């Protein structure tokens, strides 16, 4: 099973990108592919994630990794703390704390972050043009990669 957690504050411009993508991905859910739109409280979904016993957990969130606005990158668990330590979170708990809580119960789960470089985080309820264009690319990227994952084959979880 793969679980997607979209994180973001939709009232802070590009910070809402993870939440918006999760909302759009929900229509593609199936038995082995679950999507949660966590908005600013991903900690409220920890029990659901753990009870789902996924092999792979993918967070989607805006984060600054010094790239052009709209760029997205896959960060693996070992890289996440390096980028999130430089970010002031708009969420209740940092992703690194969420990962630690999840890993206590699911030590073998693969955890990744699709980080999206924001342009603006000011108070507004719209994504920038750059992130609007990127949003569809991220959705396509996820759907293509999830489609190629064999849920019975542990090694295929390394494909993204």
C-alpha cells in the first residue's frame, strides 16, 4: 500500500500546494493507494497511516530547497531532515517529528517527500502561476509512478 499525505495551508498561497494536489489525487484512490488531504494538521492522520500499514508513505509539501519556483524534487527519508531544518513550518508539527512517530510503528516503511519550491507564502488563496503549472506535472508524475509499482513486489517501491 502507498499512502499520500498532502500538507499545506491554502490561505498562504503556494504553501497550499500539497493539500490541493491531495484533493485532486483523491479521485484516483484504490485499495492500495490512499490519499489524505491533511492541510495544516498532518499529525491528525498518523493513526490512519499506521493502521493502513503502508510500505510507502509520500508527503507532498511546499519547501524551500533553493530552486526556481515550481520545481519539485523527491527527497528520501535521510534527506528530509536536511531540508526541513532550514524551513519555518506553517504546520503544527515538523515533518521530521511526524516521520519519527510513524517509524516507531512502521520501521520498514519507505518515507519520501515530494518537495515543491514555492514562489510566495503570503496570505492569499491562490497558487502562483508557476505552481499551478507544476501541480498537473506532479499529479501525472505520481500517477505514472504509482501505476508502475507492483504492490506485491517490495523492490518496486524503489521506482520513484
